[in-house]
């Protein structure tokens, strides 16, 4: 099975996006340009995301093609139109991950509904979470309710302007 990682930013109260599925609150934070995203991105072979995350990234990304050097999978139960470099998958994300080659790394881009069964199955090997000091009050959470408790090890914390990055492993 592939190595599974999560990398992403959340508000202090745990939201990936605000209630309108917008990320403006994230883009205007001092220090974001210093987060080592490029070095992380080079370690990834595959990306997987839910349809809503794909829609948000597609809307907000300042690039014509999203993650062009990677194999990209969008998990959706409905038929959707996606970029040529994306593949739509309508299957259990846990089973999908378990069938990926062991010498590869898959980045679970988000969101919470896709991430929940992957967390529940204990498949996330490493986490990089950037926490932004803003309370959104409501929105789309990173973590949905879980039935299994998981203890993680804090590997490192770093500050990039207004971002606090946690690096965790299972």
C-alpha cells in the first residue's frame, strides 16, 4: 500500500473552507508564501480529493491545469466533467488506497468527507497541517466525527508568519 499523507491549512476552529466554500480568509494571511509547499509537492506521486475540493481548487487555483505532473483522482458518486489529467473514481477511498503501489505516496488533498473513512481506517501516515489564527465560526471542517481514537506523534512545529505548521506521524 502507498504511503498516505495529508497537507493542508485550516482555521483555528478546524475549518478547511468558510460556509460559502471560499478560501479568501486563507489567501490573505502573512507568511503563506514561505510555507514549504514545493518541497512537499515533490514527494507526491498521486493526489486524491473529493468533488467539492476539486471544484474549489479549480475555481481558485491560478493555474490552467491542477497538479499536472501527478496522477490525480477525484472521488464522486455523480458524473462530473473534469480536466484531462484527472480521473473520476466512484469507489471506496480506503480500498482504492490499499491497491496503490507501496513505493508511491498519495496526498489526500481533502475534504473532510473523503478524509473521514481514510482516517477511520488509520491510513494517514503523516500530516502537515497549517493552522491560521482566524475563527470562522462555521464552514467545512477538516475532521468529521470518528469512532476510533488515534494517537499521533508531534514531529515538528514551525511558524511561517501567521501560519503555525504541525508535522505529525502515526
